[in-house]
C-alpha cells in the first residue's frame, strides 16, 4: 500500500504542475532555456508568465508557437511588446519595432488535436503516381494495414483516375467485398509538371479551409487600426498549406471563361470565397503560413503580399527578411 500511495502522490503532483514545468519536455530544449531567460526582458515577461501558468496543453502550445516567433524576432534585434490593446478593446499578440518601423503581428495556431502522434508507413509503390504528367497537388490516403497486393490495386486505379481527373475530383477505391482500401482527391494546381502527393490519414481527408478562414477573420478583428498588421497561421502538417492558400485567395477552380496557360489543358482560377477576395478586408496586406513542430525551433513562413491594396515596399521587405528566411540555430 505505501507504494500505491507514493504513485498517487506523484500523479497528483504531476497534474498540479503547470506550463513550462508540465509541458517543457515536449519542446526544443535550447529554445526553452532562452524563453526561461525572458524575465530580464520587460516586453516578453507577460508571455513568459502565461507560459508558466498554463494547465491545458492546447493553450500552452498556442502560446509556445507565439514564443517561437517571438524568439526569432527578439534575436533579430526587434523590440517586442505583447498583448497590445486596440481601441476596440481587443489585443494584438505583438507590437514589433525594428529599424524605426512599427507593425503588429497576429499569430493563430491551427490545432490538429491528437493527430500529432499518428505515423504512417508509406509504400514505395505510391511514388509511381508522382511520375504522372499532370500539374496537380493530389491527396491520397489508404486503410491501415493494407497489404502489398491491395496497395498495388490502389495505385493502378489511382493512376487511371489521374490521367483524366480535374481539380476537385475524388475517387474512392474498394476491394471486391466493397470495403474501402483508399481514396484520392485532386486539390489544386502546382508549378511542377507532374503530380505532387500529399499524404492523408486513414480516417479521411480533412479540409481545413473553413477553419483557417475563421482564424483569419478572428485575427482581422484584432487589427490595430491604421497600422500595418501581419497575420501568421501556424500548423504542423505541410499539406495544410494548400488549405491556407485556398482560405486566403479562394478555392481553386477550373475556368471556362479564360484561356489556359501555355501547355495547360484548362484555365485555372480562384473562387470568390477567399479572405482577400475583391476589395474585402483592405487593412490586411500581409499574411503567412508557417509549418512548425514544437519539438523543433526551425521556423520559416511562406508569406503572401497583397497586390491591391499593396503593403509599403519597405515594410514588406522587412517582414520578409524577419519571417521568410530559414532560422533554426
């Protein structure tokens, strides 16, 4: 019985831990040590205290990605202030000052829940699909435990499908008994001449476009009026970048009222459902997608700069230098 009581005490003490003490083992340790030193930096003390006090893992990770970006900017010589209040009573995540320029940064994390731990064994047979000469991003998924014969069946059926498929088309492949063995969906164009594969989880394709658009709208409501505001959406799956682009610019669609580009079969355009559609949300001029893992400190954003209204050229260059270059040391 004494041993049982000790285990129970250890469990309770573990649950009572908060923030950095409770979740610090899940993050990059070198970055963790730098974050712990923020006691000496007035502008970052508030974020440090929030990280220390969190009991919920999800909220801790929301704050941790803010810390990853803050560390990057701080080490680049930026002066930072967190949770800056707007006239409407909302808060910007950061006020950033560098080279006598001020801008406001809004960071939104696309939470993927328990999907972080999923691991898939990827069959080399799938690489055949990447040689098909169609300039598409293609999502493919398959049932867990699929044997080699059924995987070959999936690849053969998918190859035939892709030869004639259009953007938005989807194929579900079943075995002789009617059980699903996999599926494939054409999600958008890309700049290469052959298929680019994005691997999906066995339980289905997850289109995050609507969720990302809601995150963009939430960030826009927190904008500092008459200032340059930058939105950064952070996720941990590279293929979600396709959904980010659809949320920002509009879903990809084939256009029959336009001529295709050189070598193309059909013209490709954007639907009128993007965050930046037409003249909507004119104060938003710079947005970015960032694929990160909390266990790493690597950080690089894919930034999008609006054409009209366009951001100030000096500001665009500055933000690109700070966020769009690789930084992992």
